[in-house]
C-alpha cells in the first residue's frame, strides 16, 4: 500500500494498527495492520518506504489520522526469533512537543 492508500484506509477506520519499525537503528519502515495481516507502506517506486527518524515519520504522516507505534527490534530479538509483532511497542505522540 502507498501513502495515499494508507490515508484512505485510516480515514475509513480500516487500519487496526500502524507501526513504525526500527531496522537495526539505521532507518525505519512503516507497517499497517489490517484484519491481522501486515501491509508494508511503499514509496512511489513500489519499494518499501524508508524513513530516517520518528520525526521524519511524523512529517510524512502529517495528514494521516491514525497514530503510530514505534517498534524497536534488536539483533537479540532476531536471533531468538522474536518478530516485530512481539517486540515492545511505544505509542508515539503524533506531534512533537
């Protein structure tokens, strides 16, 4: 799904959860969960959208009414087979203070 589709689904109330997942502390990806399935958010080229920071995600999602969780995974979690679904999720204040 792209950002326009994400916004449309969020406005329609079809997004169960929106997660901003930290990828080894280097960049972040967005995942929308609908009906128990994860849907990556894609850029204009059909590639997984990569974001630089939580603040960058806030800028990109400024029109999206759905708040997002920040999910931090670690190499330890990956070695133990823990998925992003099981990693700790921190609700993000949509606007920075």
